[in-house]
C-alpha cells in the first residue's frame, strides 16, 4: 500500500478545473516527483493533501487511512509534513526555534536531535540566526528541517531547490535519497527538472490539472505528451 | 523623448552583458540581446532560467548589477518604470495584465491616460479582437483566460508602445487560444513595434518569432533563427541528452 | 411604503386597528430615516476602505466633527443653512479628508494592520478630545432639524421634512456614488487601483490621487451623515463618534466591498431599529432584560453576528506588507531584575508620596496590568483585542460581588470569570484576524457598554440568583484581605498593585521564553505552517485569549479596589482605548511597553492637578488628546518607544563605573529628599537630570573615543577602549598598545 494515495482529486475554482480527476501515489522509501508547467496545479494538489483546501471530489489517504474530513493539524499528526513554495516561516524566530516549534508540538524530538536535523540540512552555522535574515535558499532548508522535526511518514516538498545554487541543489538531492533510504515517502514538486530526473524513482507529470504521464525519468523524458506540455502547442496541430 | 526617434539601424532594445541578482544570488549571468523594431524576438527556457528577471531589468523594476540596457540607442540603466513607460516601453506582466473587477470598456478607459480617446481605442481594439467587442460590458475577471490576455494586449497596444514586452503570454491557456494570440502579436510586429516575448511554452511562439534565444540557468545557451533552435529545446527543458526529438515530435536521429 | 402598508396589514391580529397601521408606517418612516443616515455613513467607510485598505475607525469621529462644524456655522455664526451645509460638505470635509490622507495615511501603506488600527483608533480618540476642547461639552446642542416643524402626510402618516430630506439625500448619495465609480475616469481609476495598484500606475493613473480623492469623498460623506444626525440627537462627541459603529454593521453586510449590499444592510438595520424602538416595550412587556438600552445594542449585535458568519477566509499566508518587527527574547534574570526594581522602587517611593500621588501611582500599575495583558495577546500571538478594558470592568464587577469582605477568592474569580468571558469572545472569533477581529472585539465591548453594563438588577435566567452588575449606578469594591492582612490604605494597595504587576511581568517573560510563547510567535507569522506541523490553532488561540483576558480581569479588580467603588462609565469602550493605543506605542512586544503605557496615562491624567499646571485652562484638553497624538505618531515605529529608550540608555548601563556612580548619586539624592522637606518633585527632577547627564557623559566619551582612535580595528583585544582604565587599571601592555596605535596613526 502506498504511503500517500490521492485518487480522483478534483478541484474547481469558479468553474475552472484546477485539478481534474488526479491520481498520485507516493510510496514509502521512495522519492516521487510531480512536475508540470507553471499553473498546472501542483501546489493546489499539495494544499488538498495537507487539508488547506477541500477538493470537490476525490479521496486522499495516508497509509490507508482516509484523510478527507480531518483538519490540517490532525493530518500532520498522522505523519504528513510539507514545505511551501511561497515560504511560510516563523520569521520572528531563529532557525533553532522554528524547528523546535515543530518538534515540540508532539514532542517528536529533543533539543539534541533538533540540532542534528538542522545540521543535516546544512544550516549548523546559522542555527541561532533569525530566519528573516536568511537568503531564500537557506530559508527553504529551514522549512525542510522544520518538516523533518515532526518525524513525518510522508514529506511534501514544494520547490525546495529554487534559490539554491548548484552545489546546494546536489546536496539537497543527496538528502532526499537518504530520507527515502530511511523509509520516508518523499513527494517532490520541483522546477529544476534535472534534480527531479536525478533523484526520483517515479515521476508524475501534471498539465492543466490532469496527470498526463507517469513513469521513471527515461519514460517521462521521451513521452510525447510531456514534450508537448512543456514546449507548448499540440502535436496534432503541427 | 520618444523611443521612435531612434536611428532606424539601432535596435529598439539592446542588452550588453546584463547581470542581475536578488540579494546575493545572481540569477542572470551576462546576457546579450537585440530586439529590432518590427520584429518578434522570443526568449525561451524552463522556469527559473532567469527570463522574467531579465524582463524586470528591462522595464526598470530591478536594477542590473552589471552591463548596459539600451533602449532606442540610449542607455537607460537606473530609469524608473514610469519613465520607461513614457518612453514607449510597455510590459504585459505574467498573468495579471488586467483589472478583473472592471468591465472590458472600463479596462480600456484606463488606457486613456495617454491622451487617446476612448472611442478610438475601442474602435481599434474591437477591430483587432472582435471577441472583446462582444463582451464590452462584461467584467474582465469573468472572461476566459485567453480573452483576458487579449484584453491585456489591447490595453497595452492602446498606449502606442514602441517596445512591447510579453511575459508568459500563453500561461495556462489552451494551445488554440495561444495561436490566436500570437497571430495578433505577429500582426502588431508588422506594424513596426519591437516585441520581446518570454515564454516557457516554445512551440507556438517559434512559429511567429523572427529570432529566438534559449536561456537556461541565467545564461543564453543558444540563439538564432527559430528553425535552428528546435533541437536544443528538449535538452534545455527536460535535461538528458536532448535532441532525441524536435518539438514537433519528429525524431531527429 | 406600499410594501410596508401591506406588511402591516399582513401582520393582522397584532395590528388590527387602522391606527396601528399608522403607527407601523410611522415607525417605518423613522426606520428608513435611520437607515438613510447609516447608509451615507457606511458608504463613505466602504469607499475609503476599498480604495486605500485602511479601515477608518475614526470615520464616525470625522462625521461628528462635521456635525459640530455645521453647528458652528449655522447656529453660532448664523450662516444660512444651505451655505453652512455646502461649506462643510464641499470645502471642509474634503479638505480634512485629503489632509488626513496626505499627512497620516499615505505613509502607512507599508505598515502592519495593527499599526493602521492604532493610528485610526488614535485619530478617533484625538478627534473626540479635540471636539470637547473646541466646543464646550456643557452647552446643549440639539434638535436642529432641517425645515423644523413642518412636514407632510403620506397615506395618513406624518413625515417630517427632516426625515424626507434625509431619505432623499441617501438616495442621491447612492446615485452619485454609482455615477462616480462607474461613469467617470476618476472613479474607474479608483476601482482599478483596488484591483491592481501597480498596474493602475503603469497605465498612467495616479493611485495616490485616487486615495486622496477617496479620503476626501469619504470624509465628506461622514460629515454628511453627521449633519443628518444633528436633527435626531443632541451633539456629544463620544456617543456621536461611536454611532458609526452601527454603520460598521451595514458596511460589514456589504463585506466592506459592495456598496449596494451596504445600502441593503443599512436598510435592514434602520428598519430593525425603527420597529424595535416602536414595539420592543409591547413585545417584551418591559421586562428586566430588554429595556430601551437593548435597542441601541442591536446594531452591535448584528455587527458581531455578521462578522461571525462571513465566509471563512482560508488560512492566511503572510500579509503582503511586512515590517521588520522585533520581538525581543528577554532573559529570566532580566525579568527578575525588572520586577525587583519595580517593587523596590515603589517601596522607596512610598515615604515621599502624598495620598493623591499614591492613588495616581496605583492607578498607573492598574493600567499597566491591563496593558500587560495585551502583550502576550497582541505582541506575541498577533491577536488584536479592543475589548480588554471592558474585560477589566468585568473583573472589577466580579471583585465587587464575589470578593465580599476582601476575600482573595474575589481576585481568583475575577481571573476565572474574565478568562471564561475572554474564551467566549475568542470561540466565535477564532477565524477572524486583523481588522475583523478588532471590529468583533470592539463590537463586544460596545455591546457591554450599551446594554449589559447598563442593565438594572436582574434575575439570572432559570435561577433565583439576582445579578446587579453596577447596582443602581455604582457598586463598592472591597479592599483585598490576604492571610489576615488587609490592603486598606492607598499605600498598601499601591504595594499590592506594584507587586502584582511585577509578578505578572515575570510571568509574561516566562511565557515568551516557554514553548507556548514560541508557538504564539509562530502562529503570528504563519498559521498555515503551524497547522501543517500539527499545531491545534484553535486551542492555542483560545488559551491565549483566556489567559490574557484573565490578566485584564485581575487588573480591573485591583483598579476597582483602589477606587473603592466602580461604575459603568469607568469601563466604557472609549475610556479604554488609550490603554490599547499607548501600549502599542510603548512597544506591545515588551513588558516595558506596558509599564510605559501605565506611566504615560497615569501621569497625563494627574498632570492637570499639578500646581504649575493647575491654572492653565487648556492643559486638561491637551492631556486628553495626547495619547491619541502619540498613537497617530506611532505609524513609523512598529517596535515601540521602549525599544528606542532602551537603545538610548543602554550605553549607560554598560559603562559600569558611570552607572554605579549614577546609582550612588541617585541614592544620595533620595536620602536627602527623604530626610529633608524639599518635596518629592526634586527627586524626580534630579533623577531625570542625573540620568540624562550620565547618558550624555557616556555618549560624549564614546564619541571622543571614536574620533580619538579612529579606525575600525579593536585596540585592545576583547575590550572596548572606553572601558580600559575604568573597569580595570591600565597595564603596561595597554600603554604599549596605545603607543603602538598612536604611532600607527602618525604614520598615516
């Protein structure tokens, strides 16, 4: 059974279908990619999964348990954690405090482990800096550390690599592989297709709110629908 | 100062070694580019390549950290957006070029600050985009995405720009609408306007562009006539060896 | 009208005779006229809010000012009515609005909602003070109907000209606004600026001008509603300014966006009021709960309810405008030091205080406690409450009734009971934030003001318990008795309040440092992120609201005890506004900000009685307006005055030797003042002089050091130059280093 299973998720904003019957699964111990052009509905799906948005149809379940009626915080307590594309940090607090807030909610981590998590994402040197003062790339890493502090079963990452330089992106990729190796289910939304192709075991491609392809990097890369989605135009038209 | 006064041979817009950064992170690493009057130039590339940032630099919303931005032969680094707007530069920002709670007519009325009469703007607009004429009393926000983009373009054109910058015109639109929009873009270019298009979706724009450049990770990796660029695109967007397919789906090798 | 007649007939048995129909119709006309005034007021409010993003709490005060200006021209100066009205509506009103935009609100675009809120609330407060200053409140100004006396009949119902004109004016305003907003370029540009301000600017419109126009029109409409009110009520600054709270409800029915819905809201409210005024006594048979005061509470109840049923906003991401706010992380040691200084300072001061001074100082701590209650709520959790002063009132009433004989249970109940009421407010308002939360809490406070606190003694429903909140007007509050010790003198009460404040300060600092405090700050920054890490926002908000309310309750109980008795006027909404305003000015993130509020307000209240100022006739007015002016001036510094002071005096605290010398001098001065009979003022004056002198000394020396040893590199490793020779003797090494450095300078 997949750790996270979205099936038939449909969201409409005033007649416009932002998500149309979307099925996405993320397995334990794997990094699953979710890519697609801007506005394809990736962040909308994340919002549905973590309960910030109610779908008009469809079911989201975590480890076989249906989440639909649960508020966001209860979903988090069941092992769902996420980061945000438009950063949602606790700007008044330091890096350490940001992570502590998450760790303290259910006492998932002690102070020492919090430090370890911060070190793991590569922010040991800035642990006591206010997050307001961090550049975007590092702020994204704080979000990852904060999510990890809840010891999630499923980790949703929304554009974690934007703002990172090439070396930092590589390190992020390594971290994601490590997390998967430890058994976590990682669902990655990312514009840096190179990163997605490198680290993901399975890739879903979303376009105009629909899943148009699922497969590994090689499959997706040579999929005609995917090419058309990314390059624009329809194959029939040309 | 009218940008139209520029020497016929000088390009309407020229970038020389332009660099730009958000804080300490440089996202545009030295871009050279020319946009002549009466032509469509397309910048293609995946999201996050620095295309929109470059546009921001051109229209004065973000300072260049290095290099020259030259509009109609004059270096304009440091000019403010409204100064540039008065010089004939017009940007249609990504996905939000209209006032959604105003009707089509009211949106067009917002273009009368340049001195043109509402009647003449309406006449020209409805001629170019008959669909807008049918919806003149509808709230812009309730129209389809394509119609909204038409309105954004119509409003921009009503100001008689010399240089039109289009940011992700096709975002979220069905291909057929995108084609219609780009047909209008080509027509506008024929009237002598210099047009710079920034696009993630390459296919349609390549059909109307006179020149194109591919930008990846803040650098122009390829440029030239659209036909020659097709094979670089797949690699730029999806990584890997690329070139296995041209954008039109035909195998190249 | 036809509809109303039909309705009246439809009501059948209740209205059988034709005179009943006439009665119904005349209530309808009265209701329509109220609706018309509300509509005019609310439309101005909506106009400024949508175009500028500022919800103007002072809208009613501007209307009140307009009404007074009209009165001045029309009756005091004898201008013809049309001229007076035209001058107010087309000259004074617009000018005032444009001026407000230019001087105050243009600079506020990038500030937080709390700052905008404080500024408009402060404006409200200042304008009330200003009106009381300019127009003698003891002069009765009432009954200035247009074309008074005459009227005409419609279907047998007498309609006064005033009512008729009022209704016509509202219709004209509706039509005028419609034309402006939909058929003129200036109006379209206003709406365009609401949609997308930068884009409007790119088009060549000038959003700043649109804002100014909106303020001008908004003020003019406010003035118009004020002038229309003149015919129905007597002019009094504070009640008139708050009448607009009724219009808030109408505006909220229009969701602060839609003018047509705002007019509908006004209609509903106006008719409700008209009918209730007419029929309530029949319906409720004059029972003990629903007397005439209930009618005036209805609009506030509607406001509260409308706020609650507004479609819930999704969990808010960051506001767009973020100012760099600093929430300090105080140490526990610092907190204990602060507490000790407060208690010891108060104890040392007691021998010097007259009874009156002791009361002033006690009141200062009382106000500081209520302000302190706001620190965790607003400063940490980012939840605004304008109801805290009323909550303090509940604390005082509780102490009065349940603290019989000085029982400490009175204080305990004051805490528990206000905490419960706080939770009760919080529960329905949990979804609200920013301006909506402020409005909901304000509505609650005004609801208490207008109805609950004015209730005559009544039975608790379904029980035999008799409740007499403020008795027949005023109720005695006993002195606290603790372990057999009664706080029965002002001095003892002062010590009690100082100690309570000190302990609460320590508690607030502890709270800030605790997990819970971290959680509050996190919630303030990003509720969405909090939810997705598993935090139960509902419980968190409820808890902090209850704790904060309880603290305010204790403050209220102690203030009540100090006063000995308490009445409804003590706890009115407008009376409490300065506490909120000045606490934010002082720095709502800090314990020191609360003390700042207490000191400022108590001193301002006491100053008019000082010998030097006693004969300055305008001074009491100035003192009243000052908190408002402080609030308006806040705009620029979201971190508060205390942060600035701290920065100014920090060098002194760090220059240990000078600091010790300062303390010694202060001690000597204290001893001198206590043992001689020169008067306590000398201690304060001398203390301030010493403080400023010592600070100036430290600063000048630092400057001297700067210029003398110009150069960024530290001269003596680990130490600043200014300390060398002060906190330890010069060593040969230091001298060598100094020589070395001077030599280097010469070479340069």
